[in-house]
């Protein structure tokens, strides 16, 4: 796929911010372990880089979800394509997401996972588009707030391509 991509957040800034987030998380979870839930596929790159820099014990699990029907008129219901492998009962769960847009996906996931008796549950997202929010969702860790533009790279795709860009960019 040939596409012209303009850098929005450079690789250096992404790396630096992930380091800061990991330091904050390591401090907040001191004396505990943290169970990272990587939301496939977009948050794979972010989850790996974040996990490597967290200094408290880390366990990992993966979940794959997709919005029902046309995302633009999403009912807010989410279809689970792949559920977690392990129980989260009694664990300090940290959901790791690439981007929060309308907030529907995470709002649904928070409600669902909260019913499974975790010790605690929080969200960490690399990117946040606050202008687009339609559902209130409590996000503890945000990498970058960005304007309402469609971004790619660092896990985010345009029709499945461009996830492997090492920076966050905008398709021109
Ligand atoms: P939400 O439920 O509207 O918050 O949807 C979040 C999901 O929409 C993300 O996990 C992405 O898969 C997708 N998404 C939202 N904005 C973008 C973008 O700018 N680029 C790529 N994917 C996006
Ligand atoms: Mg996603």
C-alpha cells in the first residue's frame, strides 16, 4: 500500500512518553503485580513496549473485539472475537488500548470485565481523541491527547496496513 504519511508524533516522543507511563505505572502498582490486557490488534506494539519498561511483576493476556455493524452508527455493543485465556479474579487489571475515540469499546469492556471480580481495573491508552467522546469512560493513563484526525502507525491501521510504522502519523 503506497501512502503518504505525515508524522504527528515522532518515534522519539512515543518512546519517551511510554517510558514515563511505565514509570508512573510501576510506582502506582508498587508491591503488587499488574495484569496487562492487550486489546488486539491495535495495542500490540504499545503493550509490548510498555510491558518491557514496567518494573513490577507483569502478566499478560489478550482480547480481540470488534464493534457491531457499521462503526459510525455503532450501538456501543462489542463483539468478542477472542476472550481472555485466564480468569482476572483478584488481579490488578490494566487494559491497554491504542486509541480512545467514541469511548464505546472501552466503556463496554470496562462493564464486562468489572463483572469478573478483578481486584482493580484501570485503562491505559496511547492516544485519546477527547473531542470524539460519546460515552463517558474513566481513563487513568493517557499517552497523548490528539485532535480529531485519523491516525495510523504504532499499531493503528488504515485498512489493516501501516500498523508497523514506528511513529504516529496522518495519511495525506
Ligand atoms: P471507540 O469505541 O470509538 O473508542 O473506538 C476505538 C477504536 O476505533 C480503536 O480501538 C481503533 O481500532 C479505532 N480507531 C479510532 N480512531 C482511529 C484512528 O484515528 N486510526 C485508526 N483507528 C482508529
Ligand atoms: Mg483498537
